[in-house]
C-alpha cells in the first residue's frame, strides 16, 4: 500500500498539515436538524475513511473521533473544525487571491454562506432546508486553495462539493465545472441518495446553493412578484398597468426563498399573510423590513389585512404559527382569500421541511431528532388536513397555485390520491395548477423571460446603481407587458431595498435582452466605469431545468419526463466558455424529480468575454425556448420564428407543425374503439 508520506508529497495543492483551532459557534444561530442515518457498519467505516482522506494522517487521531461523533449526532460529517471562525461573507473581489474569475467565484461561494443569507451556515446549507455549497469544511478550504492558484488555462472540476482537481483547458473554456447529486438511474431515489450523502460522496446542491449563484431572497422576489401580479391578471382581470391593491395573498414560509413572498406582494401593492412556524425567521425578515408586522393571532392577522386592503395599500403580515391553523381559521370564519399558495419545504417534508400541525417549531426539531416514525406520521396527517382546507377555500373562490415546492406531490405521498387529476397516480398531473403551468410557463418562460441576475464584484453600491441604470436603458417598456414590468422593476429596485449580502440584482429578461445587458456591462467594465461583474441566473429558468412538477410542468408533448434540455444547456454553456457551469439533481423538488443547471460568467471587460457572451447568453435561454416551441407552446413558437428571422444564417430552430385536433381526436377515438382499448 502506498504510504501517506508519498501521498502528501504527490500533491502541491492540499490542506495544511496543521490542526485548526476548533471554531466558536454562535449560540442561537440556526442549525440543521439531524439528517437521516441509515448506513450499515461497513458503510459507516467507509464514511469515516472518506472524510479522513482530506487530511494528513498525523491529524487522524484527533479528527477521527470528532468526525465519528458528527456522523452519529448530525447524520453527516461536516468537519466543523475546518470552518473558518466568525461570519463568512462575500467580500469585495480584490480581497481574494487568484485570477479575476477565481476571485469572482470566491465572492459567490462566501456570499452563499453569509449568516445573513444562509439557512444553516455551520452546515453549509444556503437555502431550501438541504441545499448546500459543498458537503464539508475540508472541501470548502480545498476549493479555495485551488481557486487561489488556478490560471486561465485550467478548469477546476467539482463533484458534489469535492474538488477533483485542476485540468488543462483554455481561456475560452469554463474555469469551474460543477455537478451535484447526480445518481445512476437505479439509485436515483431519496433513500439511496441519503446513504451516498451520509457517506460523503453526494451533495444536494438545490439550485444556486451548490451552483454558487444564490443572491439571497432578492433572487426570488422578482419571480414571486411576477407570479402574484400575473395571477391577479389571469384570475381577477387586473389590467396590465394596474396592481394588486385590495387583494389578499395567503401563503406560508419565511425561509430562504419563501422569505421573498411578503416583499413581493407588497411591491405589487397587495396584502400578504404569511404563516411561519420558526419565529427566528420572522424576526430576520422583520428586521430587514421584508415583513411589516407579525402576530400569533389569526384574527389580528386577518383584521390588519382587511384594513390595508380597504386602504388599497400594500402590507406584508407574518403569522407566527402553522399554515394549517391559519387556513382552519379562514375556513371557520369564512375569510376571503384571493390568492392562495404554500412555500414550506415540501420537497423534503420528512426531513424537517414541513412542520406538522400541532407541533411548535422546537417540538418539530426534537421529534425529528428522536422519533422519526412519529414525525412522518404527523406530517402525513397534517398534509391531508392541509389539502382538505385548500379544497374548501378553492371551492369558495380562492385561486390556489402550487409554488414549486412539490406541495401536491407531498400530499400524494402522504396518502391522498384525490390530489391527482386521474384520482390514482401522478402521471396526468394534479388537480391544482403549478405556478409554472398557469403563469410562469406561458407568460414568461415560453418567451425566454427568466431570472437573470448579476453581482457587482467590487461590493460597491454605486456600481449596482450604474448597472441598474444601464439595464433599464436596454429595455423597451412598450414592447410587451413583461418588458414594462421589468423596466418598472429595475427602475424601483434600489428604492425597494432588495440587497441582502453582495451588491446583486435580479431582473427577468429574455434571451436577447440578457445578451444586450451583458455586453453593455462588459463595456462599462472595459471603460473602467464599474468593477468586474458576475453574471448568472437561477436554474429555475426557461432552459435550465427539467422538472415535470415545476419548470417543465407546462410541457405537454410527453417529454416532461426527460432531462435532456437541462443537460444540453449545461453542455452548451460549457462548450461556449461560461466561467462556471453547474448541473444538479433535485433542485427545489427533490432527488430524482429534476435535473437542473446554471452558470456564472465573470465580466472582466475583455474582448474575449464579449465573444463568449455573444455565443453563450442567447444559447442558454434559446435552448429552452426551442424545446418549449417543439412541445407546441404557442408563445415559444412565436419567439422561435422571430429568432430564426433575426439570426438567419447563424442559428436555426426547428418549428413544429401543428396537427388538427379533430383529425387526431377522431382517428384515435376510432382506433381505440376498434381495438377495444381502455380510454
Ligand atoms: P426554507 O426551508 O428556507 O423555508 C421554508 C419555511 O417554511 C421554513 O422557514 C419553515 O420554518 C416554514 N414552515 C415549514 N412548515 C411550516 C408550516 N406547516 N407552517 C408554517 N411554516 C412552515 O425553504 P425556502 O428556501 O424558503 O424554499 C421553500 C420551498 O419552495 C422549497 O421547497 C423550495 O424548493 C421551493 N422553491 C420555490 C421557488 C419559487 O420560485 N417559489 C423556487 C425554488 C424553490
């Protein structure tokens, strides 16, 4: 067997041979609950050896028992000792070591771990209960070491948080390639994945957690704003230049992404009541000014809501308690709710994502740690009750939409087949629409509008202001209602105080809108008007994600069960030289339920970057539009025809011919009758 000394000598980039001081942990800061531990004794040995392979043998005697205890107590080995002391936050890029791209990537990683942003910062969880930057603090340190020394001729390969190494490439190739949670088909299920995660070989990257492009709750505010305002347009006939004045939105969750709901409904000038069981998250949002008030009384919450609806003023009210209790009150008192949704972490209901009715948040954590079977039982009972209440409220006229958290899937898994359109399985979807099916898909994604974003790496608010103004100058507000919404959004963005963490901005844009803005920013960097910019997007986008219950839920040609679009998008972005390219399993809906990818692109002002932007930015979106067009989605067909005309001689998209419904229906009906097939 090769000696550990030869191994140490075989590497120049490695963790130091020094035992770090055990860092202090701030009392009361959010901590992840214990994760499921189902490993056999042999697998546990492997898990321990896996964690120890990051550190020199001399340190094993101290670290092995520490790691063992972490695995038993937390279900994972986090390597807490390797966490740097204090808060980690995205600093101005000059404070990092390395080439500009590598500095930009480090800003993004650290921003994802900021106490202000991260859900469980000590466990490297950025958002969505389990979405992590990487699996442990040894990986974090090693990734940084690689980034600090990498050149423009190298690409860092990161597999589920593990930096596999630097490999030779070119300045027009990505600097970082990331994959997270990808499993071989027969193991692509939560149980097998959980084992892999406990063994330290798979990471749940969510979307921008493991893709390192999270920008705090702002990232989702714009999407939520678009969703609620368009829901109002769709269901209540609100005109394009009107807002949600006098309308009530009831939902739950003030966590990582759900925390955007109060802010978004207020920007749309509507009233929101948001239930949240964890008081600390309410306090955080209240301190940030993202909710205006909070109460533990449903009566007071609805009374305050009515007051503001009557005044026609926006208001975000947090209800400290369980959403099921809030809805029970609304049903009992016959309260009118216009828009209804849920944003608990139902993609992982049994891992703590959904707090069952009857338990406080603290009791939920306690039971999760000590009596998992009972916890699962209570979650199932609560979800069924939740379903019954939503059914009554929608019967009374509320418009309910599933908010991308696998809420309806969770109800089905809890043992309520009535939630399915066909009454027995999920194959034909669920009885209520997902927000993508009704709103986000047809009104935004099919045109290519999606959650484009950027971070001013200098950390200077004046750079963000300059980019806001530049982005606004690239939008024609008279082109489509969506452009008008986006133009108003960016005009008012600073006033709305959206920044938490780095100087970042979210702005829904279509393919060419994104490219024009990107080129404009790069020119500003070139002229020295602003510092470098990291461009990116949420994976939750036109072409970034294949997820039949969410992003691709408005794909009706049967291909919603495939994951080729997200994979092609990832490959194409890598081939075209985006700085950082990621592909994940799971995302917002859980292992095996989606494949999703994203990118980060550092604008350093160079001509090289101009070239990359021209070929990669339209691709990143148009791959999604072209697939939506091929699924016969009308707005995507229109957009593809327009694109073919504009890019004549360079790009070309195949457009589908549309068959006559009567011809097809009649033929199929006749054939089914003739061959005695069941409908
Ligand atoms: P999170 O875990 O940070 O927040 C969820 C919050 O719900 C927590 O604060 C939790 O305390 C609270 N909660 C749980 N059960 C509750 C209950 N019964 N009553 C009241 N509060 C309860 O997760 P997040 O980052 O906010 O994401 C929420 C969900 O939305 C996830 O499933 C995520 O995947 C999904 N999601 C939504 C979008 C979107 O665009 N809306 C996008 C991606 C993902």
